[in-house]
């Protein structure tokens, strides 16, 4: 049972919120060891650098509102799910958005996970700033005759600030923290600060190149994880879009396994306030899920007593319809790697 508990703690956290890896793609173990020795020789305090980035991001997020264009309540819903990459756009000020979904993951040797429900709440605080948080969800784990159920903690409680669009480029900065309020085996025991920079480059009317760069302090020892994501999106008419995405998770602690995945899916806007999505993917490394699939539903409530104003036309975010707002599929944002 102890071995199963360790497998659950490792594999679930690999994928549900943040994941972790230790080597560069295509590098041999000897090369990885050389890189590690060079980093140790440089004596760089990576934890201090990461903490400084997190604190600096929070301070910058709280500094005034920029004059960039932003989504209004008259624009279509724009979501973070179901892709790894979050949307660079914030929800309209005075709007409350809930993004829901379920996810089934199958690992090697018969290990499976089922998350229900996956929820993220987003609240528009100001014209270019939102509060966002992943709420706890139930996790069902099964391997052979053994079954386990637990809850995740609060995920990425923090703020997002939009810093675009500038012509065809839109970006934002997200600063938050994972809070281990759930089952110890699932959510771990460490508070983990995170900084993310999602972005979108509009290539044409229907095509966009998107990505997100992230740094996470994954445990109390100061281990740092770097997450590079890149995604290509294609709008299908004004209501639907498809995406193909790569996700990589690289950990400062070289004893932790690498995690690389290919990810595909799409979104469909039922109307201005409602959207459905579907996703599936495959692991590109031995420790990643062999396969995963999920569906989701999101809605936006605009009845809060602040915000509004006349409609603007920000650049489309990834990867929804080519209107003033587009769906950025995100949601399989991976797990708590304590």
C-alpha cells in the first residue's frame, strides 16, 4: 500500500496541476549530470530568483491599470480551459466566470485517475485585472484492486493582469500560489508560489500561435520547475476552434522524472456566455500519462454591480473564433508536485 500511495502522490501531481521533469529533451544522463554540476559550480540561488519573480509579479499586478484594450461584457466568453496555455485575456470587470470539466488519465501499468469536477473561478476586479482560483476537486485513483479517493487543494489563488494587445501580440502576467488544503496524498504539504506569462500572436484571421512560460517553487526546499508550453490554434467559423499543443515540465531537482505531452482539443461557443470543450492527449515521455481525455462546460455571469462601459476590440486570444474575444482552451493545467 505504501508503494501505491507513493505512486499516487507522484503520478497525480505530475499531471493534475503542475507536473515536474528533470532533464532536457534529447539529453543523455551524462549530459544532464554535467549541466547539474555546472549549475552547482555557479552557486546560483535559483529559489531566491524565483521568489523575487513571484513577489515582483504581485507588486506589478497591484500597480494601477494600463491603457490597453480589454474585454467588455458585450464580448463573447473567453476561457482558460481546456489547454495547458491560459488565455492572455482577462474577464470583463464586474463579471464572474466559472470553468468546469472532468478529466480521465490512464498511466502505464494500469494506473488511472479521474478528476471530477475540475473548477476554476475567475472574477473581473478592474478593467485589466482579474482574480482567479482553482477550487478543490475529487480525485478517484485506481490500480488493480486498489482504489483511493481524495480531494485536491486550492490551486493558483492569485491575480492576472493583461499587458496587451500590441498590434498582433497579446500577453498577461499571472501570479498566484497553490495552497495544500486537500488530502495530503493529493495536494501535498507545501505552499507553492507560481508565475505564468501566457501570450498569443495572431498569425492571420484564423490562425494564432500561443504559448505560456511558467516558474513554480515546488516545495519547501526551494526546488524550481520551468514549464514551457506552445500551441497552434485554428478558428472554425465564428463559434468554434481547434488546437494542437506541446507541454513540457522541467524540474531543478534532477531526481524527479521528466514530463512531456502532446495535447489536442477544441471549443464551441453556444452563445456569448456559454462554452463547451473537449480535449485529449498522449504522453511523450515514460512518466507522462499514456493517454487522457476530458470534456468541459464554462459560463460567465455579468450581473455584478460594477464594470461595463462601451465595447472595445482587443486582439483575439487563443484559440477561439475570430471575433473580438476568442476561446483560449486551457484546463488540463497539471498537478501539485510536492
